[in-house]
């Protein structure tokens, strides 16, 4: 808590400061108007300097999005394969016949292997795609 005394605004501002002459306001407005081209030039070049970073971040985010999509596709195949295994285990004919249970597991394993190989192929392409995007953004 502050120990300073509460001073009213009228007492804190001297009379000479409280009443600005009209020409001071006009001078401030004319300075702002005169310096506007410099401010515009500075803002333009300042934003140009930040654009490469924003473009690089966009390229990085696109690569992350692709990696997430690859993982989502693989998880989708995992869920479908899990549902196939559960349907095989829930069906009585698969439990009584080992050959049909073997074929069910073999089909699920093949689906998972194919999905994993496709996932590895896509993941191997990600660094090249990212490098290509960065190169395009830098040039």
C-alpha cells in the first residue's frame, strides 16, 4: 500500500502546464503529419524484416501438420485393425477354428505392416519437403 498522500489532480498540475497554448497543439499535429512518411517507411521495412521469420514458421507448421496427419492415418489403421481383432475374438467360429483365427490375425498383421511401411515412407519424405519449403520461402 502506498504511503504517499492523495493529491488532487488540480493541485498536482501547475497552471502553466494545464493550459497548453493552442499553437503547441497545432505544432504537435504538424510534426506528426510531417513525420508520417518516415513512420510509414519504417513500418514497411520493419514488417519486411519480420516476414521471413513468419514464412519460415509457416513452413515449419505445415511440416508439423503433415507429420500429425501421417500419425493420424496410422492411428486410424490401428483402430480399424483393433476392431477387426475384436470382431474375430467375438465371433464363435474364429475361436473354434484355429485356421480362421490365424487368417484373421494374418490379415490384421498385414494391414498394420502396410500402414507402418507407408508411414515410414511418408516420414522419410518430411525432411525433404521441409527443406524445400524453407528454400522456397528464403528465395
